[in-house]
């Protein structure tokens, strides 16, 4: 073995890797069978995903320390097929490549395996395993994990990664160059999830076989209700879920400055009142820095909204009496926590009876729908967001149970968002606004999401497609 590689392994990943190992794998792990299959590759099944070439092997592909004791752990991304009912991952087989040292081929030890869902360059752990028995590794053999029974969705990106427990022993993991498996690539993954390290060429793949079977029923998911409509029932229930003003302060892009005294919670209804100011309060601290002419109210949900492989469907709805006078600007929307874009407007009135429903990912998409009696009568507004792939999210916007527009946008995947209900004034809604106090009323706010990763932890009642149909229909 190359002396430089040997030194890198011994110095960089001996004591530090041991510490990381003890910290990161403290989470509950599922015992699983791990065995040495010998030098011959596993026989491939009809639905297996495999890359069995060793051509162009490199112990440090693209300079990555692709050894079994490395932290982050060495692994491989992969893409599932298009079976409508999804798949069950039953086995993971990985070929070792020699270049070993320390106690790898003499000290019996346990091994770890992680399975991740992938969105862009971010990995989220969906299952972690520990070998039931200790194993002495034989170099250049295939190691096989069996009995995993992990449900996977169709047409989704995942990854696996493996690591040993005696980190003073090392062994390179077999790989091949020239991109022999187009559905993924060799990677380093933090064992607890996080940012993936890709090779610079994106041309190396691990040597592996994934044993998959087609599921007999729709992949299961858990439908979680984060806000159930009772959050406005009492002041205590309100404070448990909601906070006053904007997440960034009292000012935004209109002429109203927010104050929690303009928010009233009573009888299951929240009322936001906008009143002309009684004294000069200067200008808004937010662009376009309009003169502050009103005191009004805004609230936001403490729970952030993140559309991701773990939470691929979000269903957010509420009932509102929204003012439509010139200069009034009520809205029910979400915007990025860390950046803008993204933005999704479920309901926004800009001084008229036309309800704006928009998405923004660097370019605007939108539709304006006339709502009769928007201020006098209760109307329901709803957004259903569905993750399509690692880049795109499908947004469906509803008014009173009717889907008015469908828009597909980027920049939302794995980007946390704030859910905001605000009563801004003037700005895009025109000026001058009302000379007296006006009110924006809301009730029955419901926030639900599908949790795909809970499928591995117990029996649930509905599959993805069924849940989505119910979501659109209720």
C-alpha cells in the first residue's frame, strides 16, 4: 500500500474517528445479519440494483479516503426503479478491496450500516443497523447484510454507507471508475446524516449489490397533524404553536408596523386589527422603507415547514375573512428561513377582491381568482405541496375546496420555511389605505404532513397515493 495513504489512514482516522464513532452511533440501531460471502459476487435478482465492476479501482478515488474506518463513512448513492408500489430493501452486499491494515483481518468486530434518503447533497438517516455478531473480515471478499426489510419509495434517491467499530483497523472498499452505474455515485456520508461529500469527477462507483423486491402494497406513510384547528382555542394553545410579529421583527414591505396588542385570540378566532398610527413612527426598516402609517398584527407558526424526502407532502389550510379595501394587504403564506426565494402564497389580497396564489423560486408564477364576499363571509384557502424529485415541488392551491391553480417550483426542497399570517398595509395593495381600523379574521388553521420514514417503524393505514387523494378531496 502507498505509504502516504497508510499514513493518512493511521494519523487522521485513528483517535478522531474513534471519538466520532462513539458519538454518532449512540442512536438506537437495528440488529441485522452480516456474513462473509467469499470472493464470488451475489447472484442478482430481477429487481436488484448492482455495480459489480472493479475496473479502475482506486483506494482514494478523487482523493476521498474510501476506507471502511473513515468518518464520514464510505458509501454509494442509488436510485430506485418505477414500481408503483415501491420496493423492500432486503440485502446490501459490499465488496472489500484489500489495502487493509491494523486489526481488520484478525480482530472480530461488529459493523454498522446506514441507509439514507438523499435530497441534493443532503442525507437523512432512515435506518441504521449493527451486525448481530462479530466478524473477522477477509480481504477482497463480499460482505452481505440480510433481513433488512426496509421499505423504499419508487423513483427516489437513497444511499448506503458502512463502517467498522475498531477504527484502528482499516480496509479499502472496492470501486470502479468510468461511471459504470449511472443511477448514483460513490460518496462519503456523515453517519448521522448531513452534507454528502462527492468525488470531483463524479465518475466512481462502489462495487455493490442491493437486494430488492417489489412491495405487494402501496408504500406506507404516516399522516401527521402538526396544527389541528384548535390552536386558537385558548391563549395557552395559541402561544404553544404561534409567535407574534414576523420571524425577523415588526416591519416588512408595507406601511404597517406589527404589534402583538393588535392580535386578539378569542373563541377559536384570531383577529388582526390594523389602525392608523397616532404619531410619527418613522419608516419601515424593510425595503422599500415606506413611512409607517398603521399599527397592525402578524403571527407565524413556530414549527418550520420543510418539504423533503422525509416529509414529501404538506397540506396547509385555513378559513378567513379577508379585507379587500384599497390599501389592505392580508396574506397567508410561507417564505424561506435562510434565504429568499422560496416563497409560496396560499392567499393574498392586494386591495381588491382578487385572491393571489403564487410561488416564487427566482421567477414568479401566479393566478388571481375573484372571491365574492371575501371580507363578509368565511372562505377556505388551502395549499398542498408535493415533492416530485430532488429539485421540483408541485403546488396545488385551493379556494373553497376547488383547485384554482397548479404550479411547479424549485428552491423549496429541504429549504425550511416560515408559515406566516400577516395583515400588512398599502405597498402592493395601493395607497392611501383606510382611514379607520379594519380587521382580518382567521380560524381552523390546519397543518398536516406525510412522514415517509415512519413506515419502517410500525403498521400504518394508508399508502402515499391514497393519502394524497384523501388530501386533495377533503
